[in-house]
């Protein structure tokens, strides 16, 4: 799941929240990602395929059993009808209830069905979704579910609207670190260098350039490095006599190392204060 992010928006001297954000009961907006229409369609196709396979398997076994025993056709039809209800309604309801909103299709696409307030679903939600799915997925061959999902900003289908749920995408893409070590020729400079706090926009541009530099053509790479080095020069003292890109690498490595040391120092201070912050007053019983 993506990390919650407070996202208030100031408009017209009042605090409002984006319609696509999840707002909790404490008026905190959480930045969650609803599963897209394509992902939901893929997950639903997997679940429907499994249900159809279960119905077909039951029909084949019933036919074999009827041929072997000579049972009445009415009994076979009742078994097949029961298998349809079992595969289309009972199995999805039980699976989503026990797995807290996950089925095999949702597990494949990395999604989970949750309530509109972000909480876990219950038997009631799963049953409403399954019963509605008989109409919108199987009864209309998915046409009604597709139409409703395309018209909803969270790609909800009719069952979600009735149950008060939606599909939340929980699979967060892995972040690739583009951090590079300090260039060897700047070791002595790093010991005495002073890099002041840079504007956030300039810091982001330097980080973006260092991440994309290997994929840039040489002329554009050199031009952007010279421009960024000229903008960063007023914040660095002393300036080492190195090419612009090497200077940017040194600045990024030095700032990263110093920020890491600052975070480690803060963590050690909090660890020393933890007994006083979390401990109970003298003589107060633990409960």
C-alpha cells in the first residue's frame, strides 16, 4: 500500500480536500490509489474464468456420475444449478470475507476491496458485491460493470456503489536509487567543503539530472551540467577545479552523507530519550 500523505488544499480561505482523496473521520486526507479500470478488468476476468472452470468441472463430473448410476435428469440439473450458485455467489463471498477483500484476481493485480472509509470489508459487503455481480458481470457479460466503472472516478462497478466499497491498489512500485558515491578526486575537498542549503527546486533539478545523465546525449549532458553547476556554485565553498558534472556528483554525495549523519544523530537522541518518553511515573503500576 502507498504511504499515507496529508494532502490539504487551501481554497477560498477554507480547508478543502480533493474528491479523489480518502478523508477519514478525523478529517485527514489519505493519498491512496484506487485500482484503474484496466487492472480491475484483468482481475475480474481471472475470477470469472475460475468460476466458469469450476462450473464446467462440476458439470463434467455430474455427467460422468449420471452415466455411471443412471440418475434422474432432474437431479443432475439441480446439482449443476447448485454449482452455478456456489461458484458465482458463495465462493466469491467466502473468499473475499476470509481474505479481507482479496480474491485470486485481485491478488494477481495487487489490489484489495476496502470500504469507502478505507476499512476492511465484511460478509455484508462481499455478499452484496457477489449478488450484484450476477447481474452486471454474468447477466450482461460485463457490459453493465464496464459502463459504470468508466463513469466513476474510482472505477467502481455497480456492486461497489451498493456496498460502499472500492478496489484499492496496494502494490507500490519499487524505487530505484540513483545515488552515486563521492568521486575519488574530491575526497580531500569533501573534508573541508561547506555546502549551504540550496533551494528545493535546484536540489530536485540536480537529483533529476544525475538520474537521467547516462541516457542523455553528450552535448545536452555537458550543457545541463554546466548550467546546474553555475547555479549551485554560490552555495559551495571552496569550489574545486573539476568538471561541472563531477562537481554535481560531489555536491549530491556530500549533502546525502551529511543528511544521513543528521538523521542518525536524531535517532540516537530519541533512543536516549525513549525511557523518559515512554516510561511510567515512579510507582505507577503497569496495566
